[in-house]
C-alpha cells in the first residue's frame, strides 16, 4: 500500500512519469505473496509452525521486490534505497546467522548493481527539487524508524511474555516435584499403616467386650473409622493404577456433589454439612478420583476451622461451574490468602498445608483452579472453578 501511494504520488501528483506497467506488476506479485503469507499465518495459529526457511523466503521476496522497484525509479539515487536495511535488521533478529549472511550478501550485490544499472527518475521541477528530495528522505527515515521501533517493541513484549511463562512453568515443575515426593512418601506410609491399623482393630474388638454399655457407641465409631481407613488404603493403589491406564471420564455436577457429601458424612459424622439449594445444573465435568479427594480435603479444612458446621454451594458462571465451601472459622491471614494452595503452608497450629496443596494440584490438572476469599460476617470461602465439558 505504501509503495503504491509513493508511485501514484510521484507519477500523478508530481507529474514525473514512471514506467507503471512493470511497477504495478511488481506490486501485484507482492499482493499475491501477502495473501499467501496471510494464509500461512492463519495455519500457524492452528498449530502449524512457520519454518525459518519460510521466514527467510519472505524477506528474500521483499528484498528482490524492493530492488526491482528501485531499478525502475532511479537506483541508489532514490531516497528510499536505504529501505534495504530494514529486512536485514529483521533477519538478524529472527533468523539464524547463516540465513542472515546470505541475505546480507544478496543485498550488497543488488545495491552495488543498482549503482550502475538502473532507469533514472524523470527530472523534478526546479522549484520542487530540494524540498521533494528532502521530504522523501524524511519519509524513508520515519518509515524505517517506525517499523523497527514497532517490531522491537513487539519482540520485547514477546520476550517478557516468554519469561513469565518460563517462571510459571518453573513453579509448576517445582510443585510437580513436591507432589511426586508426597506420592512416594504416601505409598510408603500406606504400607506402614497396615500393621498399626490391624492392631487398633484387634484392640477395638477386645475393648468392645470389656467396656460399659454407655461406651459402646464410641467403640462402634472407632471400629467404623478403622474400617474406613483400611478401605482407603486398600483402594489407593487400585485408583493410581486405574488413573495411569484410563483417560479422564465425565461426571454430572449433581452426582459429584452427592458422592462428595456422602463420603464426607462417612469421614466426619460429627460435623454438620449443609448443602445450600442450587439450580439443577445438569452439566458435565472432567472427573477422576482426585477430584473427589480435592473437594473432601477442602471440606475437611473447613470443618477443622468451623466445628459448628460448614456449607456447600454450587452455581454456574458462563462455561465454569463454581463450587463454594463456606465456613465460619477465623479465615486466612492476609499474607496467606493469595498463596494458600500454591505452597505447603497452613494457618492452623498443627497443620502442614498438604491438603490444600494437593487439592490445588488436582484441580489444576483437571483444568480448574481454586481461590480463597474472605466471607462476609467472618470465615472464609474456598471457591473451586471447574470448566464445563461438552457431552460426547
């Protein structure tokens, strides 16, 4: 477009006749190349990468087109001849050294050729000779400087974005390393817990026959909790093996909530859990066993902070399902509110922060996230945001 404006201004505006047929043919070829380049760029957005050879070819075409335009418009005497430097600058930043050197040698050859072989520009009117030449020089400088500044600013922004992504990847890698360490320790701990749990079960049976009737409910609860622990340890390895061999499945949101509530009542029968009324969001979520475990971890933490009772709410926001775990505890300190779940830290005296850390890792793997908010009137809200999946 800029080249067309320059040709039209010179030919008609300044009454300096130019060979329009070859000039417009060059511009037409460039238009076709630009259309093909746009098509290639759209394909790259869909995952097909643009190769370095393709980038070098684009710059090569620009250099050759500029050389041909200059050939018909005065050669190196044309004020716009210094535009040769622009594709070389881009090549130096974007391409390997070999490509840059080849383009440099070609440009030097073309520039030297245009010093001897070219079609001179028609003479300008004497009254306009100095001002038009200087104006063209200024436009050339402004164009080159503007394009280079915009490109370098764009490149700097991309570098900064890449740095931020690398920092995020590094944090994710560190969290994955911590999770791997926890998984290894959990496997060993599960194996070691088998013996003491078996001992506790035997002692509970003995105590049941020895204690008074009024203590029988406590003994029954103890035996029931030991059975739950055995069941958890017994199925843990099976769940891990199943997760490694099968893809994620889908689950309806109300079914997930019902399963989580049932398991929590089994684990913490003394805690009152109120499920707040919600619309029947018949939506599907990506699911594996870690999702239930993550939600139960959040409920357990809320129960530890608010023994008088906790609440569970569900809502939908656009393409996300929102699950809120609400408590009336002391809440998170301000310094921990933004970091809760991303590191192993806890606001409880005896807490290690492992539950929140694992819950956050599990939800991230399923495409979700968790944020912690202060609750009006005291307490906190653990908000889980899960992407809604399309039915298959």
